[in-house]
């Protein structure tokens, strides 16, 4: 099968949120099909992609959409004034021209778009279209609005949410099938688009990659990981450091936490002290996971499946999370993780794990079993292939 995969950000490097799902699907498709790639990305990202994955791709085309921050801000304002959601930044006439050119040159059997927001583009109606929804965007915008403080920013987020709900429905209709990461997201899509076929394929993890490292666990330590330029991660880290960590330090003055992730904002860097480490980008998260006694997920906003939770499960790190932080993942309170939605409950859960080695062992054993049974990229790749073949069979004349 000839497949064109269209990416909203470069599949290389794999340290960004979208690439943690997109790249494994690319690799699974390369096992079975002839794959071409069209992606946004810088020249450096394109070079790295070609060197790492390019030999198994038929065609590769990258569009550099890197813009100065001021221009991005002005574009957001323009989108708002013209009645569009801020995600409209994804539309680029150069990407449209490249898509048209690639479809004209090659007879693709199927196009896999790594976000339904590529429905902003003029997509060919004669080719089966798959839209992979990492989350339900309008629901994410609603949750972000609900967490915002009152003022102009909250009004902006409310308008952004309204535009998103309308536009997400419109662009998603253009796809033959939508992929969702959880049953929760599937239900939300079907409420928005009752007639649309939605298939759940969860995120996965390569458990062998996260086998125990030769690093000693450090007592009374915690880690939180994620791309810190992604607002929910930075917000969650600040919430933890502002409201939860002081409660932990009051009972355990030697407690330490490490915040791992690229592009931390200046507002987060100011928290750093002898007990708080903000690493910025690291080339390998595994040693940080291995040293930590507890993995914390203090998210207040989210959607889809958080890859960081699956990685912690594969690394056998006990998890303390808000319920939204592990939403849609096979984790149960007191069975495979501890859930806490107030600062006091969160701090108490961390302190319990510090003090109880048996509890840590019991939670991690069950979580590890869950990740092996339900979150294999190989199994997800086979499920994706079944979706592809069902689309082609439906398109063929009787």
C-alpha cells in the first residue's frame, strides 16, 4: 500500500509530545507499506529525519514553518479577529502546494494525517483519509479556559474554545475515520460528530527501551517529565512547586524534585534551588526516572493519553497523579497508582510512597503488567493496519 503521512511537527527528534505517537506509527507503517512523508520542520529537523528514517521513505518533503514569537502572537490575534481558532496557524499555503504536488506525482492509496486539523487543507476526495486525534482539541481548550484566572486572557480562551468546537467539527468531517487514544475521547468525538467512524488506538511504549537502568534509586526524590513549552506541563509543574512541594518539604525537609523537559519558561526556572532541579532538555530521560523514588503527574489540564505516564509504568516508577493526569490509562487508585486532586492529598500520597516500600512495589508491579498487556506499539501498528485495509475495502466497487 502506498501511504502518505502528513505531520504537524517533525517526527524527529522524538522528544516532542506528537512525535511520541507519530514516530512509532511511522515505523510500524514502514514495516508493511511504502511510506512517503510530508511534514512541518526546520532544516535541522529534516536533516536528522532523513539520516534516521529517510532510507525507508519513498518521498520526503519538509516545510519550514518556524516563525518569530511576535509573528506567532500577531497570527493568533488575526485568527481571533477573523473568527478562527488559534490552531489555524497550522494552515500554510506552502504546505498546501506541497501536498497538491505530491498527490499529483504519486498515486497514493491512503493519506494518514497526524491531526484532524489538517482538515483545514484542501484534501483529495478520491483518496481514503485517516485523521489521528491525539486528543479532543475543543475539550482541551475548554479545560484550559476553566483553569484560567479571570481577566482578558480568560475571555480570549473562551472565544478560542468556541471557535475550536465549531472548527474541529468541520475539519474532522473530511476524514473517513478518526483515531482516538481513549474511549473517553471517542465518546466526545461521537457526541460532536454522531455519524463519524471513530476507532480507539491508544498510545504505546517500548517497554524494552525503559528496562531498569544501572542507576541507584535516591530516597525522598521525585521526578516530573514533559515538554515544558507545552502550557499544561509548565502549569502543572508550577502548581506542584507552588502548592504541593512546600507541604512535602514541611514533613520531609530533604525531599527533592527534578523537573525534566525542554524549553522551560523563565517563570518556571525561578523555582530552582538546592531541592528543586529544572533540567531543560536532556538527551535521555531514563536515568532521571530511575533515580526518582516517585513519579509525579500534577496536571490540571489535559487530553488523550500522556506518554509520560506510560514511560513511568514501563520504568516501574510508582505514580502519584491528578485524575486528569492519567485519564484514559489503565491505572486504578490504590491498585496501580495513587490519585490525588488537592495539594494536601497529593502531598500525603507522595509521603506514603516515600515511607512504604511494599506499597511502591505493589503499585509498580501492577502498572508494569498493564503497560505490557495494553500498550504495545507492535499491537497498535497491527490495529492501524486493520483500519487502513477496512477503508480500502469500503472504497472498492462491489
